[in-house]
């Protein structure tokens, strides 16, 4: 039983490492999706998708304050993803 459990854990670790490496290599929506799969957070991906479409339109109209808040949230998200990768 103990050996089997160890084997399963090792497999999971290898899979996780591989998915991480893929995410680093691709850095596309697919990579993000992989990340969400590992984290089990689909809602975050949905919000990212929605924001990308709206962001393009909004950036021209956006007031200065709104733009700064958007930038802050983006940098925060980037920081989180970097923490997750290491």
C-alpha cells in the first residue's frame, strides 16, 4: 500500500512539473488554462478572458484613475503567477 501511494504521489509531482514547464514555454491562453487546471480555478480564467476583450475598448475611454486601478490589478496578477511558478 505504501509503495503504491508513493508511486501515485511521484506521478502527480511529475505531471505538475511538466505542466509548469509547459506554462512557462507557451505563455498563451492554453498555458493559462493549464495553470487553472492545476490550481482548479476556472473562475479566474473566465474573468481573464472577459477582461481582455473589454480592456481593449476601455483603454481609450478610461479615465486616469480607472487606468491606474487596472494597471495595479494587472501587476498584482502577474506577481501572483510568478509566485506560483517558483
